[in-house]
C-alpha cells in the first residue's frame, strides 16, 4: 500500500517555510509524495487515525557508523577518550565480515526507524574480510529507510604513524576505484531518491593529504557529497597543529573540503574563524551530542554555529560511542547541552526538532525531504501523546520536553515501515537473535 490518509492529527509540526503548526488536520500520502494537507480530506487509500497524536516530518540522521551496533559497551572502551577508545575497538572490528556488516546495519536502521528516523546517512570506513558498502546498502533497502551511505576509508596505519592497525587500511588507489564503483552502481541523484552515495575518508589522522584532495576531486567530478570527521576533541586539534601546522578548518579549506556539498561530523572544537568559514562556504555540520558526552569530547558550539548561519544537523554516531541509536533522544540531548552551555533559553524544543528534521535534509542537500508540504516526499512520523511520558503535558507538541521517545507509526516514501511501535519490514526478533550470535562469536 502506497496511499494513506492520516486523519485528524492533534498537531502537525510541518517544518515548512512558514513553520506552520496545524491542528485537527489530515495528510494524504500517495506514490511517494505528500499529495494534500488540510481539514476533512476525503478518505483515500488506507486511513490512519491520528487523534491524540503529534505528526512531524521523519527525522534525519546525518552521521552514523552502523557496523558498531555489534560493539556496544565494550569493556576497555567504556571510559576512554576518542583515540584510546578507537585503539580498543579496532582489533574487534578487524574480525568483521559481510554478515556482521549486514546484520549490524539492519539492527541500527531498525533502531533508528523506531525512533522516528526516515533518512539516515552512514559512514563506513573499514572493509575487513570481504565486507563492502553493498552490504549496508542492501540492509537499508530491506528495512525500508531512505539511505545516504558514504564510502569511507583509512589509508595510514600504525606503521606509517596513523592510528588504525595496518590490517584495516587500504591502498589509496583501491579506495578511489571502489568509490567510483559504488557511486556508479548505487547513486541516484533524482528527486525522491532512496539511495545517494557520498565519499568519506575517515579523518585527517587516518588518511593522507593526497587522498583527502583526490577524494574531493572525485566527488565533484561525480556530483556526490563529501563527509569526514573534523575537530572532534582536543586530541584532534593537537594532531592537526602538530602534523599539518594549522587548525582543522584551515586544513579542510586548503584541500577543498568546504562548500555546500560537504558536511563534517562533530566539529566540537571549531573556533570563531572556523565557524565563520563554514557559514560563508555553506559547509554543513553533523552534531553528535550523546557521543560527544560519552567520549568526553565537549559541547559543540551549536548556538554560535546556528546564529552565524552554519547548516547544522544531528547524528547519533556509532553505537560503540553512543550505545543508543535513538534520534529523537539525540535531539533532546542537543537541546539540553546548549542550555547547559548557554542558558535555559539557548535552544527551544521546537528548534531542536527542526534541526533533527529540516536541518538534516538541508545538510544532505535533500530539499525534497524534512518538511510536511505538498509535493515533498511522504516521510512522516506519528507520535502518540497518550502515553505515560506525555501525561500532564500542557504542550504535547514540545515533544523533546515530555516525550514520547519512540514513534507510533513511520512512513517512508508513503510506505509504512513502523506501525503501532512495531517494525513491519523485517522480523526484529530474528535480527536480534542473529546479532547476539555474532556478538557471542566476537567475544569468544
């Protein structure tokens, strides 16, 4: 069924250009798009009753490492800073293969769907034992989410002064050739696309200057986006100053890594000049508040970025550094951290929700997503405000203040992926059992 009429929603937070909030209204979804919005629309297709519910655009996740859902709460990495945490996890990840990549992606995307996410990126930068980006792309198609995978890479191992073990790095020629392969096979630039591919060397401390530059040239030749980690913590800044003689923002600019087709993850330690650079160049940022807290990286200057005009979105980051993949919870955390840093009026619940929806679509250059408006893609989240979490709330539309933290129904491209809080597309109990088998094998 690809035609639905959502009826009589208590509140619809449209995130459209006028930021309208509608009450007692209906939405007609047909053939992948929002066909009509209004009151007392005729019942077309399957009718979904939304009385007692808040309706939002599907949330957008702009930074994830889906493979990490097999390595949550690993001892030795639970209390480490970024570099130490990575060195603990790299040997475990080196034992992954195609099955681990596929199952971890299915679990991670299912978790996102249950938290209201309809569009997710993924940053896969290691390919041990025959694993390929294809494994996660197939997983996303099976779960039913809109997907923006990125072909990540690491090319500088420990023997050359890098952080990752040599067994996890690749030859730079092979990286570029495989990037071309996956773009040519999977990237769909059309409106309403379910899969767009990006190019994403892992970080300035795991690839060469030459690969960063060549990746930017390749991406622009192919018309795809660029993504990497940048300025995540103090260690990251120190590494940049020592190895490159400049701050991360200048390094990025020098190598062609600023612009409307670029988004960087974290950016916790951007200074004023770097914020201004990103604003001028329309460079996007994927803010990952829970991971930043877990690794002790700091509080990203999101308020200053938004005030300067930087495009800011949200990312749950990997489940090994977050331990959860709940995007609505990530939006709440972003709001709370800006209040801790800047005062109780620093960010409203509605602004944080806008960052999680429209903001993510803008960073990923998806103007067809992230808002509820006629002609936009039919990616819709329905939140039941009759739950215990919302009981007593005077403003249920302020979802990030009083919940809920899980979605009731989720539609992607006018197909229902979640109904009544349950995933429809794959048997979740079977996925979890398979995941536990793989984790037990890794632990053994």
